[in-house]
C-alpha cells in the first residue's frame, strides 16, 4: 500500500481573461508564494516539483516549467512537466502524489500555470493565428480535426449521444451553467461570476449544438499551487492535513476507435457514457473505501468545461445512476444548498479554464472546503470527504479523480 | 524507503533520419511490442503508462500520448505525458519508477517516441519553418533566443567555459565523437555509425564554436519502451530483473540567473561545472550506495547531445575530478575496451537524438548490457551496475541520473 500523503498548502492567483502585467513565471510565483505561506514553508523546504503547463504555443515556449523552476530558485532539485490537455492539473497532482507516496521525496510542490498572452494581439484585441493552431493541435490532427472535431464539437457529440440515449435536455444542462456562474459570485478569483437564468443560457449564441456560448468555459490566464507531504512531515506542518485518500486515472478516446490495434469500437459501447470517467472514479473509490459517494462525500469539484460534461460526470462519479443526471440537477442535489454541492468554486464555467492550473485550483478548493476555510464559499462539512474530477482532450480522453479527506478526530484551525 | 522496482522488458525501433512509412503511434507500437515480447507480457498486464514525447510542433499534435495510448488499446488505464526537453526520456523513466515505487501500480509501461515528419517538406527535401519554431520555442523565448541562444550555442558556451577553466581542447572533445560514432557501428538501430578520425571531426563544418558538425547529434525519428515492475511481479516475469537502485534528478539554468528570485548568479559559480548534473548524480549515488563510481560501475550511457557535454558529464558523474575529463578520454578510460566504457550504444552522436525516446533507449542499453544480452555491443559486466545520464534544455537545465543493477546471486538467461 502507498504511504499516506497529505495536502498541506494551497495558493491561487486570480483567474482572468488577461494578466497583461504578469508573465507566466510571475503568475506561478504568486501561486507558489500563497501555497508556501499557507503551509508556513519556504522554497528551501521543497524537495521536488511537478509542473502542469499545457500549451506550448500560447507562450511560444516549450520549457515553461524549467523557467518557472528557475524563477522560484529551486535549482538543484527535480522538476518535471506534465501535460495532458485539460486534465493537466489533475495529472500533475497525481504525479506529485506519486512522488511523495514513492518515499523518494517528502515535500513536493505542484504548480499549474497558463498564459496565452502571445496568442493575443493586444493591438487589434483579437487572438492571433497561433491560438487557432493551439486549438487545432489539441485535437487529433490525423483524423479528427480534418473532420471538424475540436474541443467543443467533440464534447457536443458526447452530449448529443446522452440526449438521445437518456432524454437529457438542453435546459437541464443550462441549469449547470446557471449554478456554476452563480457559485462563482462567491469566489474572489473567478473570471465569470454571474446571475443568469436558464432562458439566458438557452438564448446565448450557438457554438456547437447542443452547446450555446454560456454552456462553455472560457480560456483563462492564472496559476495555482499545492504542497504535498508525507504523513510525518504533514503532521509537523499543519493541524489540518487533508489526505489523498484515493486517486484514479484513466484515458480513453471515444472516437477514432477504428484506429486502435484492439477490438475497441465494439467494446466502447456508447459514447453517452464516458468510460474513462467511470474507470477513474472506480479506481479512486476503491482506494479510498468509498462505496456510497452521495452519502460519503461533502462536495465534489467537477471539470465543467461544458455544462453537459458536468451532467455526464454526475453519472460516472456514481452520484446518480446512468441517465439520472437530468433528474439529479432538476432535484437540486448539486446546488450549493443541495445534498452534494458540486463545483462550488464556480468551476471552469464560473472561474475560467486556465488549463494547467484548473485541476490544481479545483483540488485546492476541496482542500480549503474540508479545512472549513473556504470563506463565503464554505459548504457544510460533515462526512469529511471531497472529490475532484479533471478531464482533458477532445472526446474527453483523459480523466483523473481524487478523493480527499480530513482527519475526523482533529480539531480545525 | 521506496519499494524495489525492476526493469523487466525493453524494446526499441531503428533510430533513423526519417521513418516515412510509420506514424509516431506506429513507431511507439513497435517499441512497445518489443518490450512486451521481451518481458513475455501483453498490454493486458500493463497497469499504467508514462509517455515521453517532447515536441508538439514536430507532428502538429499536442496529445500524441493519448493517441498512442488509444492505439495500444490501453483504454481505461492511466497514461501521462512527461516533457522536459532532451531529458524527456530520462524524466519519463523517473515518473514510471515513481508510479511503481508508490505502490499504486504493479506493471508500468514507459514509452518514448518522436517524429518530425510534418516538420519536413518531402517535396523540397528541407525542414519547414515549423521546425525552426520548434527549435526556437525550445530556448527561453523571453531572453535567450532573442540573444542568439539555442541548443547548440548555449551548450557551446558551457564548453567554452570548460576550455577556459580547465584547458580542455577541441581535440579531446573530438575523441568523444570518434568513440561514439564508432560504438554505433555495433548497434543495429543506429543512424550514424561511422569510422572517423579526430582530424575529420576537427575539419567538419563549424556550427557554434567550439562545436563542429561532427561534435553534434542529429534530430532523429524513433521510439523506445521499457516495462517496470514491482519486486514481486518482476520475479515472476523474469530471471534477470534489472533493479533501479538509484534515481536522481535536478534542474538548473546556467543562464538567465539574473531573473531568479533568489541570489542565484552568485551561487551558480562557474558554468564550466554543470551543477544540475552534479546534484542529480549525487542523489542517485546516495540512493544506490555508490561511493566510488569508477570501481562500482560496469558502464555508463551519457547524454552526448554534444561531444563536450559528454566530457563535462564525466566530471559531474564523478568518474574523474573536475577538470579531469580531457585526461580521462586521453587515457582511453571511456572507450569500449577501457575501464569504464561510456555510451557504448553510440549515444545521441552515434544513434541520433529521437528526443523523447533517447533516454529510454539509453536506459534500455544499460538494461541489456547488465543482462549480458547486448549482442555485438556487449561489454564485460563484473560489478553488476550501470549508469544512465539524461539532460535537456538550453544551457543543460534538466538532468536525470539512474543507477541500474542486476542481482549478483542470479544466473543469467
């Protein structure tokens, strides 16, 4: 069995459309400073680092990680970059977990940062052609992109399949958008805090049926950092360690199965059900001893790149049966005041999607909630467990799920 | 202490200037097929995967890893991409090690692959402008590239500093090139097997003083794969497990220290001595219990992106004292028949540099040597230990070092 690993510090910058006066390494520095301050540590205490940076083209820089490492003054220590599309933050957290659980390093920094300044032409106020490439290259360039598949259109197909199979409606998805935009109002880092109605979401501009503008998250600039530590170190650092009780990850491509060397298409079944999400949750739950998520979790941060994706995640996370997501939101269960508040940070729809930073920000949200230090966003914590879900890739090919939990016996700060 | 982790399988494709008839996922598949065959396993036995793919622009594809994962049929299992410049293979191996050592997964596949087909215009027979970008973006685009610093020129500065400080000569570096091109003659996968003289290296075209054409490695296409396993699994899989006895990693930027938030420049000292290499070796040696490398190692695979870099690595790996690398090669110690054969695969100079695959290929070389299954390349194995050194980034900012060892008591196949 792996060693126990705790999260002992969290820091995050504002998630904003632009941070025109900060470079990516300055954003990362701010997040790290916050995390180290939260843990009461300095860079001297950090044994190794994991960087989640997704997009090379945004900053025209392939090695942002080592430049951040340098800027932080972590020279002579290991630092590795992880990149797995939208789940970059989720996988970076998993790698940081593995680094501590392995016994090789005691205190590990996990930093996600994303900027797209160089992809934005400030003179004309528009993205440059480089951002178009950045998005194209994020699809499967061999088959999918030439067929018109990119982030929104591929997720839209998954949503469409869910509508067909289960009768899920656009209005039900719109409720996720309303909820997450509203949750963001309480989050000081959020880019898109808004009071909306289902009608307003429904009337927003069509992007890729059934996704309207307000069903989609926005590209965002920002950084987030976490400090992970061994049990021994964690207990010295904080009275409120938040334990990584379970961690699961699974990759899968819903499309282009015909290319697989195995009999995949037949096995995939139905793209309405996101198989990698089910597999990642199953692994995390097994490790954490979660058998009844709705009664064992206080909250869940879902990767809501699109409103429909959050619906599909409810099912894969086993919050409700397959096909039950529409009723789940109709019943108000994932609302702030519901039985299982989902995405109380505001998520990607409310905060924005600072790709490499997103999963780390959402993990930090669960950490702060379990510590009951989430400020105005705080939801009741009774069971002591929270879940973080992170996905990436066109057709939702990457998925990571982490279950975090606090000590039951411990008093909180 | 981490759990014991063994390498139980290795596969590699030919390293070639072009593989015009294979995609990157086909190359990866071939290497994985070799590694699985070597271990007597199938993809069903693989619990998780780590992908080392460096360059997004080469294939205009940001998520090559998940497309390889799909092609291999590893759906529903974790797969993460690691990218750290030239050391991508070295860091991917470290992440695979951590994944097993953590206790989370028993059998982990580590795959490196690199293609640059889309960066090559077959009609005019020249690289496209995209390859120029790919190289530019590999430098620090903020400060270094605009100052004329890219891979060759930044390593050339380090070499120049070594010449100044220690009196190392271009002829001594040329001997590394002669040795590694010659070693490649015995390696069936090598791109550049050649009998050369020091004079021929000296007369080759100047690239960035003191580097001539034949001091530099070439961009290459190819793939390599390793299978890592827990002690329990390894003993069931093979009679010749090769243990990961030590693993160290350290990052550092020799240049742009002025940007660091700490007092770096003063601390760096002299760029003639590659501090990250010293730190990575120290960590690996400490873990492996290596106190006298030259008498405890049978061989070392050095990341010879440039001939001078191998010289500098001899010192950082403590094969000789600082400044002793010139004499070390003059004395013939790193030759095939010398006391400590270095880079018997032919290395990057002899085999080519298939970026993400390189460190994995070189790790595999040490594995096969320790198993005494290296064919014509085989060197004598008496002590049972070998070292792999992997670096990346302009100014040699990333470094990983692994010490591998075989069971002393076990018979070999």
